[in-house]
C-alpha cells in the first residue's frame, strides 16, 4: 500500500521554509510605504494562512490594523493568526476587542473564545456565537433574494453555514458531557444540544458521533452503534472513493477526529469498521504508533469473537500491527508509556507466531487466553477447588 506523507488533520502540512520571499505573497510586496488598502492586506493574510505562513500573515494583519484599528475582520484574523502562533493570550485580546467593538456582528470571535475558556464561560460564548450566526443566516437569506453583485458580496460577509451552527451546538453538548457532567440536568442539556446540532445540519458527522457517545454514557449500546455507523457513513465511502485522499472542505474527518471515531468503534465492538477508519490514517502517515496500536488492539479483540481460521487470521494481523506499533514508537520517540506497556503485554499473549524457519509457534494461535489477571486468578482458584478423578472415586467409595 502506498503511503502519502505530509498531511495533518486533512490539510497539507506546511512546506519546509517559506515558498515565498520574506515580505511577499505572490507578487504582493509588503513594504514600509505600500499603498494597499485593508481589504487587500487581509486578502494576502488569508493566502499566507492557507500556506501556513503565519508570521507573514501576522505582518499583513499588523499593517491592516495600522490603517483601521477597529476593523472587525482585521481583529478576528489577527486573533486567528496569534492562536496558530501559540500566542494564546495575544489572540484572546484581539477577540475581546472585537467583541467590545461589534458584539452582534461576526460569529468567529465567539467560537474562538468558547474554545479558549471552560465550563459555563465557554458555553456563554458558544451560545452568543449561535445567536449571532442565526442572525447572520437571516440576513444572508434576505440578501440572497437580491440579484445584484453587491448584495452577493454582502451575503458572503454575513453568511454562517448550517455546519457552523451545528458544530457550535456540538461544542456545548460536549462540555455538558465532560467539564459539566456532574451538574444538575447535564445529561438533558447535553441531549438537547445534540438534537439541535442534528436539526441544524442533518449531514454533520460530528453530531451523530457525539450522539453515539452520549448514548454510550447512558448504556444504550445498540442505539449508539446505529449513530456511530450513521456518522461514519457520511464520510468514509467518499474518502475511500478518493483513494483515501481527504477531499477539500470535507468537515468532520480530521486526523484527530478519526482517531476518536476508531476508539468509539472499538469500544462498541465494531472492529472491522474501526480498522477501515484507521487504514485511512495510514495513507496519510505510517509513522504514528497510535494508529498501529489501535489496529492491533481491534484485531486482538476481534480474534476473541472468531473461531478457527478467522481467529488465526485476526491474530496474525494483530501481531503485525502491534509489532509495527512497537517499532514505530521507538523510531519516532513517542511518549505514552501506558500504550507501550499494553502493546508489549498484547504481543506477549499473542506469541511470536511463525518462527524464523517458517515453523508454527507452539500451540494454536486461536487458543490464546486474553483474560485479565483477575480473571485468570479466579479460574486458577476454581480449578484448584475441583477434586481430581482419583479424589472423586475415593469420595464415592467412602459414601
């Protein structure tokens, strides 16, 4: 299988070094005496962001703010760039100033602030963002009835997509599932926001995945399986048709999202689908030990539910995946001791398989015992408690 390198979360990774001369974006030179307007400067900043050249994007944003210190788009773009540069406090200040100047226009700042905060504070920002997006959508619908080019431009400026609104509801639901899970009524509020997310965008994979997690928490396993299968069906076939190349602007299938998806599938015993999802990640990079580990673990668990040749095949796959996980772990100097420990434990239980001379390992591989230590100890105690055949005969004679 060919491996495509250099992708992170579905986007091409930043090239090594700048592809453009410092201070330039295409033929656009950023000089001290340039006469470009704010819109042109921000357009160039967006191009730099698309090329992962965030420091250069920051320079364009600075120049835009020198011309219009209260420009909402310049403030929000500056905040975005600061977040990418890991200067979170600086980014927060840009977003807060944007909120102060124009609290009812522009939803992006609220989405960022929601992500930067926790608990109730986070929820308030997301709720305000949803309020703004619904207003923007209403304005966009009104402007779309006009046929002029100017109105189309205005529509784009105010437009908030159904997916944006749905994702905001998902963010609120996730907070009630995690940070505020112990609050009174948290489960009801979580479910309410999940349903709103699905209503806002019935094709949002994130919403169905979140619903699956919620159903798992309340132990509705079969319904959870249906929801995660629905979520995956919205993107996996398209991804596979594109030869595992992530289509542009295809939301809900970032690298990290697919890791989470595979874990949910494994927990719900949907092992085959889990490995299908994980294979799409291998086509982006084969040097992530976590992916190999999850594939190996899924195959181990699958083997326990199979018999005969199917069980043996599953263990053969598991052995290969786990050996790759172990090798890659050390190669890339991954830092997860617990995962490494589990990899080593699984490999020990599976055994070496075929030896170097092509012979089979001692004992059939499909008879490997994957019980926990507690279960093994319990079985040992029960076995010791049972009388042997001679003891049984003696007991019968005594009777």
